């Protein structure tokens, strides 16, 4: 994951109780500069919080087209 990408919690991430408030939230990757690339810093939209997450806690957000969802 690179800085600027939109992310959401993965299935594994949603199963973690300590981040359950972020289940339906989107975040933006702020940095991925950890030497071993396992940790990613994310700023979450709804809660306006910044957390460091393990890479496996996250997945790229799916883009949904609002126009075609009637």
C-alpha cells in the first residue's frame, strides 16, 4: 500500500475488537515507510483518528459507482 490510497478494514481487521468502531469507515494511508513494510499509518474519516495498523488488518477500498446503484 502506498501513501494516498483509500483503505478499509479487511475481514481479519473487522474481527479485532479493539478497532470495531472502524468497521464501516474509510481511511487514507498516510505513510508506509516502515522498514519491513508490515505497519501502515492510516487516518480514518469518520472518527478523525490516526492509527498504525498491521498490513493484514487492511484492504484497498472498493470503488462503488453511485449512479448505477438504483
